[in-house]
């Protein structure tokens, strides 16, 4: 960390005055975009004159490409939580306890972090489309492998690789939004993107639970493979490359060399883009894999990145993943064993609670983030985005307390549903606010910041599976979930500090200069 900061200190081109001026210009452009878009005369960033510029694509084209991304985002966590409903069926087949079989999900969650970090250098060098394509193709292959796994070890290995290769859509999504949409559109698109991968962990188990009423766990995983085949098909049919070289284009525009209409569709070129041949051939304006990896480490050393992600996003999402990974073990056991005696159908219906909470947060964030930008960004800069965190944290704290008290006193399952829904509202609302803030601050490093968001989210999710149930059994649900609420409230201090010092940090510790 110290070496990285020292490297920045040696860069003479980044004086405090120059960086402050650059930040002020960027904030001014963003504010102008927010205030002046009603008549369509002001756009930030300013698009090029090239018809191949993703900013110049039609509304239908942009949203078709976004549509091709969404199933992959849904399936990233959907795939891992899909398996949380089959533990009771796998345990007798492999002669293991349910608690031991449940640990098969943890390595996959953990490997989403490294998978996302690796995806970023590849997508910056070879393009967004081939990384998404190979991600979905390999995830399909390993899902088929999990379906036919003969024992626990091979099943867990397949699930681990699912997590590693399934992570890129969640990470690259913010880059694709940055490539195609203008500043005033991004918060809403981020909201849609974030909702897709945050609703996946609940929609997957809901469908899986219903399928298990009629079929075994192996055919159940066969259906999951079908979902991946559908996602892969959408990428092949509707996906397009959004990485666009603006550096060299400015030179051509200055010479009047950029004219005409967008190049016609070519099947051979589309295949070349899908598999990465086109990206491998393209070197102008593209950084090396090592350069991007180094920039990733430099960004993490920036306090305005580290505090909102490592010290806030991780504890916020940790408990959400913990609940979805263990909910079946709370409600499926009979009442005389401390559970609620839920059937698989009842368990499936309970997953509507977090999905409703996520959808309400999506509707809330759709307008609230734009409201904050229009009203307060002119005065407080990009840090005004972070104000959206506070009402969401209050709901998350209340949700965890309600969930724990309901379990502890064995109250109606309605308390579990409302508490879970409130917690999931908190997760999506906060992810949208942090993502929008980082994209505003670091528009040229959308993929890199997205990777760190994903990394810290899954690190918390990986660790919580190992101690969530033990903590509840040791101290009781009321105390354990109450302490989790305290952790969420305490984590908001990182946001308060970022709002106070964020603008100074951005001037003192600027981001590395992007090469494309």
C-alpha cells in the first residue's frame, strides 16, 4: 500500500491544484448534464461523430445489449444459491450431515472474488464481449459437470469453478453501462444492473424449491444448465462490443476522417468479437493485462475506494448472503426442533420476501439517486450520492433486529419475511449508491471499481457461511442478528468519513491515467 502511494507521489503531472481543477471540471460537466438534459442540448460525456461509438447507438440497440448482459448477472449468485435447497437430498446420498454438505457453496462464493478481479484486465485488453461469452460458456460446462458429479468432492469442485467463471457479468456490467450511457442515465441503469444480480440469489432457490417437488436434485441442476444455455444464446444473438477507442478517434475527427454510417453487420466479425480474436488483434488504445492489474491495486489504495467498498459494502452484503445461505435450515425443521415446519412450497414462497424488498429498492433508487444529484451535487460534489446510504442503513438495521427477534421468540413467519425484505432493500439501495458514486469519481475505471465492489461483497459472503449458524446456536438469534445490525450501523461511519474528506482525497490521491 505504501509503495503504491509513493508511486503516486512521484507523478509530477498530478499536482493538487491540477487534480482539483480536473475534478471540478468533471463535477461541473456532470451537474450540467443533470440540469440541462431536459432540452437534449447538453450531454456528458460528449459523444464522438463516429456511428460506431456506443454512445451514439439507438435506444433500442443500447437496451438490447444491456438485455443480453442481465441473465448472466442474474445467474452469478442464482447458480450458487440454487444449490442451497438440495442439501437435504444430497446428505443421505453421500452419507454426510446437512451442515457438512452445506459447505459446498462456500468455495464458489469465495472464487467469485478472484474471478471478477481476473475478468477486468481481460475485458480492458480484449473487450467486454469475449469475456462475457467465455464466462457463460464455461459456466454452462461446469453446471453440467455438477449435474453428473458422482460424489461430494467432485460436486464441490464443479461448484467452485462455477463461482470463478460466473463472476464477470457482475463486474463488467458497470463498464458496459459506462460505455453506452450518458452521465444522467447511468444511475438508473446501474440500479437495473444491480437489481438483476441482487435478485438472483432469491429467484434461483424459489424455482429450485418448486422443481424439487417433482424431480430429484440432479434433474434440478439440469434445469439450471438450461438457464445458462439461454443466457449464452442471448449473448451470441444480441451481445456487442462496447469498448471503444476514443483516444485515436479524436485525431481522426480532427482530420475529418470519421464520416458515414455504422459498419454493416458481418457474421465473421461478430464471431471474431465473441471469441476474442478481434480483441487480440486490436492493440491501439488498449492497455496491457499487467497495466490494468497494477491499476487495480493502485485504486484499492485510494481511501475513497477502500472505505466505501471494504469497510461498508462487505459488512452490508455479508449478512444478506448469510441469511439466504441458511434460511432453509431455520424454517424447514419441524416446530419441535426449533424450526417452522415449512414445506418446500412454503420455502419457495418465502423467497418472495427478499425479491419484493429488492424490487421496492429498485423503484426507490430509480428516482432518489437522480433527485440527490440534481439537488445537491452542485454544492457537495459527487459525495452527495452517498446520502442515499443512510435511509437504507436504517431499514437494514431494523430488518436484522426484526428477523432475530422473530426467530428467538418463535413469532409468526411474517416477521421473518418482513425482516428479510427490509435487509434486501438495504443491500440494493446501498449497492446502487456506492456504484454510482464510484462511477462518477472514476468514469475511466468502471470495470476496476466494479471488480473491487464484487470482491469485497463475496469475501463477506464466503466467510459468513462458516460461522452464521454456529453464532446463532451459541448466542441465540436475538443477540447474533442484533449484533449484525450493530455492525451495519457502525459501517456507515465509513460513509460519513468519505463524505467529509472524499473531495480532498480525490485531489490528493488521483486515479491512474487510463490508457483507453
